C-alpha cells in the first residue's frame, strides 16, 4: 500500500479525488484529506506519508511554498492544478508529476503506477522546481538544471545557444564552455524565456542576445558572439526575422 495525503482547499476537489482513488487505485491508502496547506504540513509531520497529492494554487500558501518550507522532502508528490502554463513547464522540466483538474482517471492511474515503481533522490528535482517556478513572477536569470544527483545553476545570459543531441542537449556557453544534460531541446525551449531564445532550426535554439549578424540566403545563417555560424531553416526564416525586428 502507498500511504497518501490529499491537500486541496476545495472540498469538491478533495472528495472527487478521494472517490476516484478508492475506485481505481486500491493500492493507495488515504491517510487524511487536508483543507489547507497549514493542516497539510501538520499531517505530513505526524503521519509521514509516502505520497502527497498537492494542489498548486491555494490561498496564503501555494503548494510550492508548502514544499519549500519542508527541510527534507522524503515523500513523492503528484501536483494537482488547474491549467497554469508556467507552473506546468517548471514541474515537467524538473521531472515531476502533475494532474490537471478535472482529474482524468487514466492519467491518475498512470501517475500512481509510476510512483509505485520508483524510489528516487527527490531533493534534486524539488530544488530545481523551487528555483524555476519563481520565474512565474520575475524574469528567469538562472536556470536550475537537474542532472543526476546535482543541480547545475546556469546563468541564462551565458547560454549562447543550445544544440539537440537525441534525448540530450548541449548548452554552448560564454568563453568556449559547454555542458551536456539529459534533457531534450524541446524542454529547454519550453522553459527558457521566449523573449530571448528562438529555435532557428529543428536542432538549434539560439540566445538572440548573442546574435551578431544575420546573413541572407535560402534560410540564411547567423553569426553569434563566439563567431560560430548557425544555419536558419527555410521554414523558420520569416518568423526568426520578425523576432529580430521586434527586438
């Protein structure tokens, strides 16, 4: 059995999730339904759950604030949220699980099955999430990239461009440095500020602040601050030029 808490300020949401868990996820034992993050914190300390279903948007204290107040997170979390574009981006980038309201039964069962099969060092994912979610209200200056058992705190301004390598991405940085991480280029495209980064080719995401010159051609190419030439795909050319003119 997986011992679980449900933390949500909406009574209908709590009861609805409890009912579908009881019907479709019998391996989950519900220890308590918590109507506020404050009560949720008390129950986490006293009941020591293995899994917490956590609403993201709650008054006074968000689900992220609740987690950040816990010194050591030794349980799994499935976030439950109404559609919040940036919160979902940050949750996915940090390799964590979420469910959209109203709850889809198949997605719930899939998420619970994933929890049943894994036991991991959770601190890396949550620390990454806490840093990146703060950018919902202020422009992202450093990206927290979870990598194995460490977090790479990478200043955004120092990323010259990102290049796809199958399910990995190489970040080319100032002063000739580079790092390769186990995340797709699409994940970086989703999390990095769209005002500053543009995908000029299916395998290349460039920091517009490092574009020095555009050379015309069928698709053309850009010269960037490290003097490299990067091709612009014909399909991306018009939208890329429009983005440059807007800047």
